[in-house]
């Protein structure tokens, strides 16, 4: 009996823990940490960076040497090369012009930096995407809660309207309007449930992991004291995508210079030991060889190709510098607007819409206004509350987007 009760208690405890873990609220920091570890785009970008690092190591060294073995003076009638009258064995090594080796390394190193900055940009973009998805899930939950509260208010209004209609103090149109409004809000209840599911799916896609569907971190307003020109200056210095383009530009500049130095031939050295069967070693050979750029037009075309490729990236770099200023200003204005709007809602609109609703309900009970006027006051209060939280969420979203453009957090 004791063991049976103990087993039931253990199973119940495990079920309770699993249930609580499954529905535990997710903080924003937890979401960001999970995305940093699991997001496929971020992980793919990091893998590309690691791949670029391996190429730098490859460019640091000389080309692989060739081991050589020659059978010479083989008799005409012989069928086996070991019957040769002389063996020669050794190795050959290609020796690039030193500056060409340095340019090759420098180009690979700059390309490594490009992928490093691309990884950083992807990490910032993923962070902004997670912040947006997280707070959209928060807003979907909040909208559902506000609608539930609004449904209770309309239920109360409907009862008042029905009571007044029974005693002849309200028109049938008031009763019908109350019932219609209640049914519409009740239908919205189901719609908002679906929106929560969609928002949760969007967040889970970024995290590459299932979540409980609830958020713990609420959006916050902040004291906006940033100067636009200062923000633009920071973005021009720190934006990872701009730095990636700059590194790519430098890499292609090295590649262009390398294509010009390719006219200078690499030296190939060969050392061979001679050996005569049954007689022993018989001296050694040393050879130097070099490629002659005889088909110079092919080399000239390669130089032009590298130059045009460099020009393409140079123009892309200049264009993105201008585009970055535009993006920063656009997001800056959106953030500034939402911060200003938040103050208006907190200092004025929310208080006044609640007062207007309370006053309208009192007036309706006293037969001084019709139900349509009361309904308008209720809708205005509902819309104001939704708009307040939507604006608060947009503050966090625009802030995260601006941070992604700057490449650093806004304190």
C-alpha cells in the first residue's frame, strides 16, 4: 500500500513539474539566448565565418611540393621499368613571388573579416527579429486579455440595457445594439486566440524551439535623448554590414593587385638525385623553371576582370553608406514618434477615455444618453488601450531595429 501511494505521488509530482515547465513564461533574455544558440540563419552565418578562417590558413603557406621518381634509359625490349639504366628521384617546389604570397594572404584575411562582420550583422538582425516576434506575442496575449475585460464590460452594459428595456426606459434599438456589440466582441475573442497561436509560431520559428506561448517581459518606454546626427555617425562607424562591404572591398583590392603581379612568374625549383643500378649514386640535378606570360592578353583580361569586380563592390559600398543614413533616419523618426506618443497616452488619453466611459455609463443609467453614445465611449476606451500597448510594443521593435543598424545597444 505504501509503495502504491508513493508511486502515485511520484507520478503526480513529475506531471506537475512537466506541466509547470511547459507553461512557464519566457523572458526576453531567455528568448534571445535561445535564438543565439538555435537560430538556423545565425548558425549558418557563423559556419561561413569559420569556413573563411580556414582559407586564411591555407593562404599562409607555399603550394604543396611534388615528389618525383623517374626511370631513365629503359632498354627497348624491357617490359619492367625497374630494368632502367638510371633512377632519378627528388622533389619540386613552386616558389611564388613573396609579395604575391602576402597579397594572397591579405585578400583571404580581409574576406575572413567580411564573414565575421556578416555574422555579427546576422546576429543583430536575428536579435531584432526575436524582439519583434516576442513583443508581438506579448501584444497578442494582451489584446486577448483586454478583449476579455471588454467583454465583461459589454455583458454588464447588456444587462443594464435589458433591465431598462423591460421597464420601458430603453428603446428596442438600444437592446439590439447591446446584443450585437456583445456578439461581435465575443467573436473577436476567438480571433485573438488565433492571433496568439500565429505570434507564437513566428517566435518559435526564430528560436527553432517550442515555447509555452506566454511572455514574462513587458515592453518598456525609455527616455529618448539620442541625437540623429550622432546616431548616423555611430552607424557609419559600427554597422557590421558596412564593415563587411569595406572588408570585401579591401579583399578585392588585394585580388586586383595580385592579378597584376601574376605577370611576374613564379619560380619552380626541382632537385633530383641520380642513381645507377649496381653502381650507386651518380650525382644530382638542380633545375629552375618559370611560366612565361606568352598569352599576355589572357593575363590582361584577368586584370580587367579583377578591376571591374573591385569597382562593383566599391559602388555597392558607397551606395550602402547612403542607404544606411536613410534607414537610420527612418527608424529614428519612428522611434521618436512612438516615444512621444507613449507620453501622450500615459499622461492624457488613457485617463480621459476611462473617465469618458465611466461618465457615459453613469449618464446611461440615469437615462441622459442612449446606448449608442455609451457604446462609442466604450469603443474609444477599448481602442485607446489597444493603441497604447501596440505603440509600446513598437517602441521596443524600433529600438531593436535601430540597435541592429548601429551595431550596438541603446542605453
